[in-house]
């Protein structure tokens, strides 16, 4: 049987799903076994982000030679990746939107820190810098975090529950090294990937009729009458799956914390902050900041737990 690295930190339902998706990843008339030195690398976060991890160990004596995809850690691929960051904008991909939104929001909060801190430096700043510069950037930053948290929830809700390993094996008659003889090549399986990230027609991941007909994996994982994209899970799905999922719980806490934190972003605006008494500032400015920030820390801790094996 094909070997896939099992998500040991997930519940039994996820283990069953990963096994089922393994057969589909090798589907399309392919019943060949995986070489013993090739493993699919599954993780909940990678699956939610639409990534396909692969482990190809060095070929040992007596094993079939495997031609792996080129490594992405060399200088050429790093430069290409950096270049794509500034030239490729997959706005239909909710995971990309989450990453960009929180990055931009973090930059705004760095600017906010400068506006708030500079008045304490001698001969630096301008009149009203904290009220206007700090207040307006706080509102913008809190708004961006609120939008990012909503996108984060949509990403968590629309994870690929069936899994998708995204690789196929192709037999080679001859490899470049004649001494190694026939071998196997690992190739991407993008055409039949069932992650919603592959849909480039809209941001909500609803497949077109053409993709349903040409994508057997997506067709199998999206039964008749069901949508490939949902805005909120049912009560049963929440109780049986989502509330037991660390990634969803972290996203939910992040969304709650961002909403509470947004209160302080609103009250920081000029015209509101400078017209509030000290008790109101403590209640509607400082308290939401403390509660929201604590939620961010808890959410980040859970995301760390999700990605760390030990």
C-alpha cells in the first residue's frame, strides 16, 4: 500500500480522511505503489493552506530510484519566490488574502507605534501626533485585523476535510543516470487537486461546471447538492469536527479577540477619544485592548501547538 505520513496530532476522523484522500491523490487510473523512500507529508495547517508536502529520502541500495522535484531551498528558487511575492497576486485564494491582510495590518501597527512613541523623544513629532496619527492608524490597523480575522475564519471553515496530497508517480523508462536504470518521477497533480485554492475564478471557491466535469477528485469530494464553499458550518459539524480542531479554535479566538480589539480602534479616533472621560477611556479603550491582546496571544499559542510535533 501507499505510505502517507499520518497526522498524529489529529483526531481519528482526520486520520481516516487522510487515508481516503491518499487513494484519490494517486487516482486517475494509477494503482502503482509508492516507492518505500517516498512519503506524503500531511499536516492540518498545510492542508488548510492548500499545500502538498512531500518527503523523498535518499535512495538506498536495492530501492527504486526516485527523481524528486527540484528543491526550493536553493538560491535560484528563493529569488524566484521573492520575485513572485511582488508580481503574483492570487486574489481568489483566501489563504493568500489572510497572509497579505495580516502583513499589511502589522505594518500599520508599527507605524502606530512610531506615532505614539515619538512625542516622548526630544524635538521630534508634531502637535496632535498621538491623537491624530496614533488614533487614525489604530482605527485602520484594527479594521484590517478585523477583516483578516473574518477571512481566517472562512479559511478554517472551508478546509479540505477529505485531504489532498497533490502528487502523482510516473514511471521512467530510463533516468539521466544510466547506472541507476529505470525509476520513478514525482510530479504535481494540480489538475485533480480538490483544494478550493485551485479555483481561480472567484474568491469563494465555488467550482464551475467545467471544473466539476474535468476534476474527478473535486467531484467526489463535493457531493450532489452540496457546496464546495460554506459561510458557516452546521451545528452538527461544529460539535463533531470544528470545535475539536485546533486550527478552527485558534481562528475563532482570533476573530473574537479582533472584534473586541476593534472597540478600542473606534474609540481611538479623534473626536471620540478626546471627548471621553477617564472612566470611559478605561472601559472602552484600554480594557478592549487588554482583552483583545490576550486573545491574540492565546490564538498564536494554539497555532503554535498545531504546527509543533513536540
